């Protein structure tokens, strides 16, 4: 996608980090999604919500702003409440819980339409890597899990327990035809 990291389009997708950008671009390429939106890497979840707010109040705001966030703060419910709280001073009408198919918040009084996807599946707590694990080949992913767990048992790892899914998916990706992709 040539529009990566652009936010001067009528449709913008905000993501937490560069890995999110790569996943979105790969999915768009695999499913032949036309380049109809700008993709903006915000460098962290807090910055996604700050950028979202800044785009909403901008004089020439985008017509549509999409947001992809991990739901690991520490729960999906907590993440959803933080989003609603950050935007509470607007008149947007939020459902109590995210929609399983993605949450669309209709535009209001000269404000953009909003869309939200909470990783991994808009229903469970997790992160981008949990979403990616759902796309991985099951037996290879199981073997990657065994390898990561054995490395942990041998004290060959230093990652935090909360980042197990990151270690798992990166191990799996390292074994692909184009390692890391």
C-alpha cells in the first residue's frame, strides 16, 4: 500500500505499531483490497487514542476513521471502556460491548464515522499476535509452541510471560519461506 503512514485521506486506519501495519498490508494484498485508505502507525496504544481525538477535531477531518487496538489492557472490557471514556465528550453513541463483526459508530454533527476492531477477535482479550496465530498452520504453530516452551524451560528466553504469544508467532514466522512475513 502506497498510502502507509498517511492521514491526509478521507479514510484513515490507525494502528498501534509497525507489526500491525505489516499485517494490515499483507491482508490487503492477499485479499486484493484496493488502496482506499491511509494507514497510520501511532507508536503505541495511548497514541492511537490521542491521534483519533486529534483527527476528530481537525477542521478537515477524514470522513471515516478506523482503529485497530490490542485488547490486552488488561481486558477487552477495559480497553472498550477506555475508548468510550476518551471519546465521551462527543455525542457518539457506543454500544455497551464491541460488535463481533467490528464496531461501527455512525457519524454525528460534522464528525467522522468511526470503526473499531479490538484484537484478536473483537470478543476476547488479546493482541495482534493472537489474531495472527488464528491464521497460522495449526501443526506448525503447535511445534513452534513446543519450541518456545522448551526454550523457556531451559531458561534460554527473557521475554515476559505476557508476551508469550509474541514469542510464539515470531518463532512460527521465522520458519516461513520469507522469514518474518
